């Protein structure tokens, strides 16, 4: 089989070379470098699969996504073209929940400001005065695996927890000691709002201007899920107005623009104009620059802590991702995964239980 991997580090390449020594492997940095004859493709979150890409790769039969989310993949086009999609069931529930509190503690203990003061060789207890988490209300949007782990940690801190989810889990609420409430009530009551919901049409910009207007003044916003759950411009306005007291962000809706420096985007825009490129291209460049400037303005605030989408990134989670991906590919080659999965089946793909012991071990 012709198998191509994108966005891998050197150690990960060696792992897959050993796992698939009998197959033809390619390792590329980005989708434009994927050969047209690729039959199996493994991608990470920066690779966005659309119908145009699928049309250019007709032999493709499996996309092994090294992520739990599939919002960077056009599932309908995959289903229509008979391309199976295999995400990883779970790999970083604990580490993402831990990172959620790393961001929260960085805000409440004003670690960014403490580091800045150290560099300036000035000290002030008042400037570094923190906020206690004990007794505060922790609001969780989304009570899946990561959400539940986060709730456990919040309860260990002595926080009251309220949660909102379209599919409540009352037994877990009872055992962990939290309450499900309506969305507006969660906004109104929470000292901290932590996002752990998938990105869908209903959750896109779930925190927007209207939502922030309903929040408790000074609320802290934590996002380790998907960037586009938050309207970045609305968040910046809420911070400037004091509605939000701070934000801990591992993801941003404009991550694609963030990967490129402003100087590079501006240079590209100048070249486009010199070459007489169409107006649409120039407009898109301008939008990217505007997004990047918005991000930089947000990140410059002392009450914003930003990490570059690394909540999942630990030794153990990377090992789980790679092992589950290898098993998914081997199961597919062995005929244990359905070809041409329909979009509504994607979330259940990892619960398929073929008889092969190897596939069973990975919950596929």
C-alpha cells in the first residue's frame, strides 16, 4: 500500500517506518506534497481535507486522523467518494484537563505579570495579588471525556461546578457533585468558563458578544478545545471592557494566520499587487493580516495567557496517538474498517469491534 504521513516529527517517522516496513511510505510536511497515488493518508490538525484534494487523489481510501476531532475533514465528500475516516478515540484526556488548570492557575496567580516584573527587577505584592479558586464557580461547556476530567480537578480545588451539555450525564453529575444548568445560567453564575465541546454549526462562536454580555463581570475564559468556539474580536472587546477578567487560550480561531508572520503576509500582498493578482487574492491577504493583528493585540494583554495548541502534547499522548493510528491503518488493510463511512457514522467509528485482537486493543 502507498501510505503517506503529514506533519510528523523524526521520532514519529521511525515509529511508522518500523510499523509498516512492508509498505511504501512517504513523509511530507503539507498536503500539497501528497502524491496523487496515495491510498492511505494520515494527517494531523493543520491538514484540511476538502473535496478538491480528494478529487486530485482518486486512489485514496482511508484518512487516518491523528486527532479525535474531524472538523478539518470534509466528511460528506469523503463519504461520497468512498473514503473512510478513522480518528483516534482518545489519547489526551488527562493532559488536556491538566493543561486547562495550568492556564487557569497562570491567570489567577498572575504568573505572566510575575515573570515580567522579574525581568524589570521590580517587585510589588499588590501588583502580583492573586485570586483563590476555592469556593468559586467553575462553568464547563461540554461534559465529554476531557470535560469530566476537568470537573474532577475543579472539585479537588473545592470549586462549585456547573455544566452545560446537549447530552447530560446525570449519573456522573451525582458522583462528581456538579449540576447541569442552562447555557445562560452558566454564563451568569460562573467565575470561570472552560470550553470542552466539539466544534459544530451550533457551537461555532458559542462565546460571542451576546454571550459575553450575559457573563458575570470579571469571568475568566479558558479554551483548550477548538479556537472557533470563541469570537476572538468579541473576546478582545470583553477583556477591554472588563467583562472578562482574563483568558487562558491554547487554541485560536485564526491559527492558520498565526502560523505566518505579519511581515511575510505583507510581503506576499505587495507581490500580489505588483504582479497584478486578482482582487480576491489581495482581499484574502488583507483579511489574514487583520486576523494576525487582532491576535497580536489579544496576546499583548497581561491578563491573557496563550500557548500554541500544546494542551495535548506530552510523551504519553503522542505514543497513544501513534499506536492507535498504526492499529487503525493495519485494521483497514486487513479489511476490518468499513470503507466509505457516512458522516453520521464517524463519531461511532471507534466503537466498531472487529474480531481481530489488534483492532480490539485500540477500541476500533
